[in-house]
């Protein structure tokens, strides 16, 4: 893997995520453009679209191997996400799309990941898990007009550990590790 900006820093901003393939990212970007008509804001760049499983924040670089070990120790079956629900959160000014229901394997992945991170002493958000894909930033949340929503199907077959570097034109994400689902 080539060295990305921020690779030599003492700490890295890391998170575990579900990362869609390029075709689904493009479809999600189009859904974001559609949602933008209702809420305004800025559509997330196509290559940055993902579903965060656990945001770790600033982590000492030497602990990245430990996180890769946690990722490789998780065994969960592949699953299907049907993304149909859209909305906007006023507090964070985020427009999103989410699954209509929480598949058991996603729930298992979250519980296993969270418990292993806590056992290893990593800080984990204690808010209930609300799986969603952020499509808009700086959205002006208001009641959403009724519109036809075409469900997006996502066959989830892996999860990733990602690093976030803040650049002048926005965040740049780079893969630190990836693990297949069974």
C-alpha cells in the first residue's frame, strides 16, 4: 500500500466501515443528488460514501496492528442491506439513507466489533447504533416532500478499517485493512 498523507503522524483518525463498490457508490451519489433537492447542502463525494460501523477518532499509529487483529478475528456471514429510508438530522445537518431493517448479521458484526474494541481499551461511542449512509452535509433539514424512492440493494461481503486525513478539499480516506465476511 502506498503512503498516504498523514501516514507518518503519531496518531491517525481511524474508523471501521462497510465500503460499497464503485457501482453502488455511484448510485448512492445519485440518491444524494435527489435528496439535495429536498434539503440543500453538499452531496458527499462519490468515493467517500460508506456506512460507519465504529468511529475510533485519533488512535496512536502503533495500535493500528491491534485494530487489524480485531478485524481479522471477526467472523460474520454476508448479508443484504436494502437501503430505502431517507431523512435528515437537524443537529448534525446530515441527509442520509438507511436500511429498512437491521439484518441479524449486521447486528452481530456491530456487537462483536464493539465488544472487542472495548475489551482492548478503545473508546467506542455509546449511542445506539443507527446504521446509515451519509449522503449530504450541511443540509437544511425540514419536512421531506413525498417522492418515489427506488430501493438500493447492497450485498455486504466485507468490512474495512479506514484512515481519514483532512485535506483542504475535504476528507481523504485510505484503507488500513479489509476482511471478508463468510
